[in-house]
C-alpha cells in the first residue's frame, strides 16, 4: 500500500497518508458473514456487552501515570538528557509541535499524538515559536529518512541547549527500527517511542522530565489500537479513519510489516462509531485507512467485511464522501466493486498499487497477483463505474528488472489508462529482502526508465483530464491544496473522483463567501496532467458546518473509539440513530 512505498521521487496527480486482547471469532459483536456476503453489517456492533471479553486501558498521562506504567523495554539512558533538562516543574501549559514524515498512516498517527498531548495539557505552539516539546513522527521507507532525521535533530541541539526544559521526542517507524541508535547518535533526545505505543508519549515525556534522563520504550506488539486514543484532526471537513494496522504480506521491497507488525483489524462497530462522530462534527468526507485496507476482516474471519463496511458507511446520514486507501489487488473482490457502485457516498475513485507490469518482477516482489489479474480488476471496476478515476503506485528499477520487464510495465500502464500515479525509483531499504538481491539496477538505468514511465503516465493523466472539460464537477473546497495561480484568486478542492480542481470562486451562486469545507459545483474549462481548471462562474455553492468550523478555526477533536468498555473510548455523545438504509446499531 501507500504506506509501504519505498520513496517519493515525483508525485504525479495526487488525485487521489495497557494491552489489547484480540477478540475471538465467537465475539457476538463480530458480524458473521451474511449469506450473500453483500449486505452491510447487520448486527449490533458495539457496546459494553459485546466487548466485555476485551480489555483496553486508557493510556495514563501525567506524573501519576508515570509511576503506574511499567517500562516495557529496558530504559536506556541517563545518557542524555540530564544535563540539558532543567528540573522545571511539570507544567500543563507547555507547548508542543509534531513534525510528520511519510505516509497517510503517519499523518493520522500525528493527529493522535496531537490529541494525546492536548489531553495531557499541552498546547500547540504558535507560528514561529520554538515549542517546549518537539515530536518527530518518523518514516523509515523514504530514502535518506535517517539522514534527514539526524540532520533535523542536529539543528535542534543548540536550540534545546538555549531553552531550558525543552524536550525532543522521536517516534514512528524509524524509531521502531533504530531504537537505541537514536539516543546514541543524538543523546540530547529525551524520548524514543515506537509504532506500537504512541499512547505512551505523554507518560514518557513526564517520566523523562521527572527522572532527568532519556526514556525509550519500544514494544514488539500493538499496545493499544491507535484509534482508541484521542485525536486532534487537521481538517474540519475530511477525516482519516484507521480500520486496520499492520500487514500480513511480505513484499520484498517493504519494511512496513517488520515495523508495524501483523494486521490487526478494528471492530466494525468501532470504525463506524468513529465515522459517526466525525460526521456529527460536520465532517463530510472520510477516508478509510489501512496498510492493506481491503484485507480488512482477515483477523476475524470475514472476507466480505470490507464491502460490508463500505455499505454501512453509506448508511450514515450526512457522510457525503467515502474513500479508502490502499487496497491490494490480491484481496480485491467483486463484492467490493458492487459495494462501491451501489453505495452513493462511496467515491468512484480507486488507488490500487500496481508496482510492476512484469509478472516476473511481481513474483520477485512477492506480490501474488499478475498483470492480467490487475487489468481484469480495472475492467470490472470500469464496467460497474465508468466514471471511476483509477490511480496507482509503480516502482521502477526493482532488482533484476530488465528492459523487457520495464516494457511490460509501460504496456500495462498504457492499457490501464491511469488518471495518475505515484512513481518511485527503487533504491534498497536496509532490512528488506530486496536490499540484498543481486542484480541491483544501476542508477542511470533507473533514472532513464523513470523518465519514460513519467511520459506515459502523464500522457494518460492528461487524456483523462482533457476528457473532463465541459463536465460539471462537485468540489469539496480544501485548504492547503494550493491555488493554481495566486494572482487569479482561484481556490482548490477535490472532485468526487479525487481529481484536483482549481476553480474561480465567482458568480451569483456564492452565498457570502466560499470557505474550505463548503461544497461547490462548477464546469471544467481546462485539463492539465495533474489538475483541472474551472474558471467560469460557480453553478452552486453550499455552505456547510465544516465551512463554518474552518472559518472559525475550530479543530475537530475526537476522543478515542475503543472496544466498547464503559467509559473507555466511547464517542463523546451518542450517535443519532443511523439512517434507514444503514443497519448500523446506534453507537454509544
Ligand atoms: Fe503494502 Fe504490506 Fe506489501 Fe508493504 S508488505 S507494500 S504494506 S502490502
């Protein structure tokens, strides 16, 4: 999936980032496969009763917690921090900043880190100020990720020396991988935590301050499903909802499985409760997130679970757009296509990694589908949804890739008619099987193939976008997508199929002002490879609650959505009864 991408060289049309006990298959909260395998979840999905056999403890924060929480890994280091940490009393007005690297999963994890820190009393730092606590949420799959991290840590060393009481924490995939190496190379770091225990951050910060030494805690297995932790959302109109973490696959270029572990699936009811909470707060669009999102259900034995989840999301009144990323071709079923086509809120957008068009290379990558199967899925998707925009990930120069293999990739890309692609030049990632394969392809050859691939992808994307000219698109107005031309006053957003649209916010249809989070319709006037332009007057403008929140600068905050135990991870307020089409039981 996207999270497993080895590196970004060029991004093309981004049209499209305590203890948990596993419930067993007899858990009454787990929906059994419907006879047809095609319906939404039809049983009560959450509730104290259902979850009574599971246990999750809310992460402890604060100084009290520090005393109660045993270290799960040997703590290193009186090493470092003692000389740089002032023995300032623990303050609840300390400021924080989270710096995020990598994929959507990390972006979402950072929302959790922010939520945790704010629950513990920290406040976000103001623009241009140095935070009291700087957290690096790292990525191990990008090229030179470690050099970048240590470079940034080096820049912060003198800043910290000049700011008594400042703390630096490093978490995420690189922390999980490098562990004590981080404290060895950057002994001014105060806290190192892994991918399985993001909930420990406030406790580790407190403990480090209290003990005036560096604290490291890396767990080998998931401590608490990250979604049981509070989150401060980046967007008022769109939210990530993690449905699973980890991956059971073993792609030879990918380090994700060793850092994120085996796939763990959330309960459907917890997923839907979180979606409902977001919608209650005005969020219009939800992206279901998983390293291998469509294998959802493998842990509780329901192969149809992902399609059911899409259908159940479709029953949540007020949820206008449902997206998901990233599916694996080997797990893509007709049922999911049916669910996409028959659920109006599910967007006709599919981002499905191809990685290579050569079956020989796919085998070496340990990707179990073949190009013919991949193309047949696309054909099935287009038959059901002719307007679907399909994007992909492709790696160029995997070890052993010959010119003939690469030609096959070009051929498949041409046939697939992608609306865009994330394309990557392969480079070895330490710790992955592919890194030690013979026949590494030379940098020159990789670069040259990459250029040719870009030409084919761009031509395909351009064709698709030109075909949009004259059509009417519904745009969810975004902030931070970039205005194509600042001088023109254009705003930006995504069409339902994920295409980036820069539009002119002009015309009598506008109700006062267009804000991020509002919904407009407009007619496409121009198609470029990576975006559409719509320079005519808006056809419609709908003010939304998300727009109100964006305008007011109010962030969406969600408490953790846990396993249904009383008082733990509950939605803040009972969700309204779902719409008739949705058989999701009310969550409370
Ligand atoms: Fe994606 Fe899993 Fe393969 Fe990594 S191992 S690329 S996360 S499917």
